[in-house]
C-alpha cells in the first residue's frame, strides 16, 4: 500500500500526546488508523478486525519460510483468502 504524507493541526494537548507517541514510533500509525476508521464509517470493531487481517497479510508476505515451503503461489493464495474476510 502506498502512503502519502498529510499534515493536520491539533490542539496543544493532543499535540503533546502525539509527540510522546512519536518517540515510540507509534504516532503516524495511530493517526492513520483513526482517520481510516472514521472514513470507513466509524465502526471501531470493523476497523480493528480489518486492521488485524491486513497485519496478518503483511506477516504472510514477509515470511521466508512460506516462500521455501510453497513458493509465491502459497503466499498469494493465503493473502487473497484473508483479504476476502474484510468487512
């Protein structure tokens, strides 16, 4: 997935909290996930479920053992089947 940078203005109290998260390299993901959840309809369960599926696909795509076991075909099959579970 291609990511495009975007800037937002925040009230000072949220800025300070985001700044703390940035030290742990979690700020961008938090903001991105929140925006995506809201744009997708605001359903927290659905957004978390779909994020979990996306994270599972990332693990499969990066897994070297799977490549040795069944090549790219196995990775593609698993990736497609997991993506079909999206709500």
